[in-house]
């Protein structure tokens, strides 16, 4: 039993080490990064000349040079974040796929959030208001029903049929 | 001489347009039918007149008249005739003329309908259409003239003008620079006409909406009049977007189809508002609700069409500086500002008259669910609009340009698309006016059980990614609900009318054209969703430099580089074509021929992928164009794109659904 515990503890520590090491994955200095290693970093970057084309897909000489820099940095053991920071320091925030969450850039993230909150609120208020203003008396409902273009005969028949079916399955 | 005819015709069209605007306004103000008829005749003439201009430019393009600057910039002697013809929309000036020509076609066509019942709307429809046309003609005549000649100054510099500037001499180059190689793909040949047809098509519903506001009519007539135009415009715009996606997949060589690029987004925004409009109109027609909303959405779609054209043409996307230097940017800004001011003023002054009496009585009623979908479309629209605009605002405010790329949009779009799929599940079962969640739940359980196959199958196949499982389940749920609903309608009909199955089926199809076409379109959307889920969740890629005989693995596929052939097809290209053998699960399944075409006139390479497509997946191989390609070593980038074919299959279903919706009904139904 004690041995089992030790085994589990060993596995747990191993998993913990692996998990903790994920954010700081780098490449051992001197090892050769593969094309895929370079592309993994390159697809997160945009060169300022070739607008809106990620670096891993861009065929210009400038982008080829950038990929060369990424290769060299990976070979020196730099992490992905360090490489991205290097390009930001050289060319500004526009090399990143989206603006960093700081200062004025917060606006780009906050506006959609506000729009959806506002849209949700308007819908909620609208549904409540419509519900309140719906006629409650039988006469009122009949008047609306007569005005309602949805109440044509054929649709009414199908809807009645559907209602019957759903009542029947009670 | 031909250039003079083309330009002259362009100028006469502008004069006719201005006359038509004036005559229509005068006729409407003074209730003078003769002036209105005259304006109508002028509007009918703009299409044939612009056709003369278009034919003139086509003649110049096909016959290598390189003394015309536009022809020099977009064609060369080595291009085949069909490409020279498509070069009509291969550059700014030509595409603006093509835009105007298609708009003129729609404008002239709208005058051909019977106007007996809608005489009061006619002059204002003419005014709106001709003002839009006149604006684009002004751009073509004064800023982006496709008939400009090339003139050389004494100092050696070049000028482009229709008339000879002082101190210059005309030059006649013997060769042109040729069309951008990326635009020589079949997808790009068809994509712009579809896109433009979609754009100009939405101008017709807008003109009906504005005419209704001006005449202070509050009935639904404008919606009936514009229904067919809207659906066709929506179909063309959708096709334009999908063909653009297909072009990107085939030509851009990044294994994807949609990059949330500002130009793509500019076409996507009117599609979103147009889709919201089509949904809101359903509620308007069935329940008489949301008059204000439908009017706003119709106007918004038009504005987004103009806005999309504006930001892609004005240089605004590159930077605010290139916008300031752009010839057409400021003119566009004035036009779009005036349109917004007039539209908002008209809307606000008629706002109360457009209020509806009906109210939504149940959250789960069809109208309740549809209005949620409208809000979702608009939410995504605002997000995309903001994403496109933010880099410009950032540059203006803090002087730093930023990139708003795919991660930003995907974070918002993914839950919205999920929400829309849920609504596609609920809407076909919901009924108009009133529906309780209990009743809806009772109708849902059978399709729900069937939909679990959508989870069980991928789970059985070893898939454990929960987000993908939810997506597959929703896709299966939508398909199941629609299948159940169609089956139910046939059964109800058969039981009530005592007909045969076939007879019930054909009657249901004939009598439920709208709801069935909506179902078909929704089914097409989930088929496309299947392709999107496949590529977004499961795409894998690898890259490697191989010598002949070397292997590159990307499970479940493997490819072997066999050989390379470099040849000159005598059409202005040098082609480097590799032969790779493809194996799946260890078995040879075929050969692919990824290419690199280098266009001699522009020295620009284009990668053409080799793709093995099945319903399950695509194996997509490209020759990486920035690495040397030789027999000793060539660099390949390989993608495995599961289910992506369903994206294109969904397109065919979509086209079928919309055509079914727009197919003219029998007269009996029209009378009804």
C-alpha cells in the first residue's frame, strides 16, 4: 500500500512538473528548431508591410527574413513570448495578431462586451414590456387575433394540429 | 476612337442620371406624370448607355490598347482573351465602371415592373437609384477614369489623363504589366461579379424604403416590392463571400478559407445586416411587428455596402495617411455622410408613424426566437465593424496602428454561431404568436434523442474535445429538427386530407415554400458549419524540406516527394510542378501535383496547392514559395483539413434553398 502511495506521489509530481513547465517552454540552446517550430511562432505574428497576412503564410523577402530571425532565436533557446516581445520592441504592437490588453487597446475588447450586455438588456426589457402590454382580456386577444396576419387558415390548422398532438402526448 | 466612345457614353449616362433625378423630383413635387415618365425613361436608358462604355473598355482590353493606362496596368499580350475580359474588374477604375454597370442593370430592371399601384413611390425610387449611380459615375469620370491615356512630359515623367495635358506627348507601349497573378484564378474571376451583384442588389430595397419614408406611407407594400430583390441580392452576396473563401483556400496557400481580413469583413458586414433584415421582415410580414427595425436594417445594409466599398477603395485600411492622399476617399466620405444624415433625418421624422400595434406575447414564439437571432446578427456586426475600425481609430488617437486579427473575431463569433445553431433548432418547431417552453420541450425530445448520434459517433471515433462535441451535437440537432418538422407536416397533411404520401409531400412543398426554403437554407448553414468545425477544431499542419524519395507524415496521411518538373506553358508563366505520392493509413491513395507558377511579366510567384478531397477530409499540399524548389530539395507545407468539403457542399444546398424561395409563385397565390 505504501509503495502504491509512493508511485502515485511520483506520478503526481511528474505531472505537476510537466504542467508547470508548459508556460516556459523554450528550446535547448544549440538544438535545431524545425520548420514547424518556426511556424508555430510565425503564425502569431504579422509583418507591418504585408498587411493582414500571418507571417507563416507570407512569401515576401522581409517575412522570410523574420522567419530566419525566429529560427535563430529559437536556436538560442528563446521562448515564444520572448520572441514576440522582441518583435514588438522592434516594430510596435501591430505585429501581434490582436492588440495587447493595455491602455487605449482595452477599448477594442470592451466595446463588444458592452454591445452584447446592452443588446441582452434591451431584449430583456423589450420582452417584459411586450408582455405587460399584451391584452389580458378575452376581447382584447380576439381583436389582436383578427389583426394578426399570422392567423391564416392553413397555418392555423397546422398549429391547432400541433397543439392537439402536444396535448395528446401529455 | 473606341476610348472616346466609351468615355462619351459614360459622360452621357451621367447627364441622363442628373436629368432623371431632377425630372423625378420635379414630377413628384408637382404631381406631373409626364416628368415622372420622362425620369423613368432616363433611368431605363442608363443601362444600355453604360453597356456601350463597358463594351468599349472590353474592346480595348482584348485588343491590347496599351496606350490606355488602365489596359496597360491590368493586361499583357501573353494573357488569354478570357482573362483580358475579366481584367475589366481587375483594377480600381474598371471595377468602379463594372459596379456602375451592374447597378444600372438593376436600376433599369426595376423600372420595367408594373408601377400602377405604386405610382407615388416611383419618382423617389428613381431619385435614390440615380443619385447612387451618379455618384459612382462621378468617381469614374473625374477621379478613376478607365479611359485615361498615358502622356509623357518633356521631363520624362508620365501623366494619365483623358485629354492631352500641355507640353506632353502620347505614348503607345507595346506591352502591358499584366493582371495581378492572384486574380487569375477561376474563383477570383467569378467572385467579384457575385459580390458586386450582391452589393448593388441591396440598393433596390433601400430605394423602396426611402421612397416609403418620403411619401409617408406606413403600409407593408415596400417590403412586398423589395422581397425578391432582397433575396437575390442576399444570394449573390453570400455566393460572393463563399467564392472568395474558396479562392483564398485555393490560392493564398495557408490552408484556410477565411482570415477575418478587413476586406473580407467589409463584405461580411452588409451580409450580416442583410441577414438580420431578412429575418426581421418575416416577423413584419407574419405579425405586423418591427416596422421601425426593418426600415433601419434596410437602410443600414445599404450604408454598409457603401461603407465597405469606401474603406476598401479609399486606402483607409492601409493607413489614415494613404486615405488623405487618396483621390476618391474624401468624396466617398462626403457621400456616405450625406446619406447617413438624410436617412437618419427621414427615419426620425417618421419614427412614430412606424410604430407597430402588435406585441410579442411569448419568448418562445417564433417571433421571439427570430428577434433574438436578429440581435445576435447585429451583435456580431457591431463587433466586426469595431474590429475593422479600431486600427484606424488607434492610429488617429494614439498614433499607433494595431492589428485586429482572427483571435479577436473568433472569440466573439464562435459563441454567436453556437447561439444561432440553438435558434435553428428551436425556430422550426416554434409557432407564431404564442408558444410555451413546455410545449416547445415536448416537440423537442424526439429530435433531441436522434441528435445524440452527433455526439455518440465522434465519441466512438475517439473524439474527446468537448467544444467540438457540442458543435457536432448542435449540427445533428438542427438536421434532426428540420427532418422531423418536414415529416410532421407531410403526416398532418396526409391525415387531414386523406392523400397519398407523395401527394401530401408535393402539396406541402408547394404550399410551404417560404418555411421550407428557410429550412433548406438552415440545413445548408449547418452543413457549412460542419466544414467550419472540421477545419477550426481539427486542422493539423506540418512543413518539411524533402529530397526526392523523402517522406513527410501528417496523420492519417503520408506523402512521398517523387520528382519535380519545370516547364514553360507559353502563357507568361514558368511552372515548377512537383509530383507527390499520397498514402493514407499506409495505403497509396493517389498522386498530387502542387505547383509554383512564376508570372514572368510581374516576376510574382503563385502557389497552387495539390488537394485530395473526400467527404471526410482534405489533404492539402503546397510548395512553399519562398524556399528554392529543386529535385534535390523542395519545401512542402501540408495541411490535414477534416470535413472542409461540407463547407462547399453546403453552398450548393444554400443556392438551391434561396432559388426555391425566390421562384415565382403561381398567379393564384399572388392574387391571394
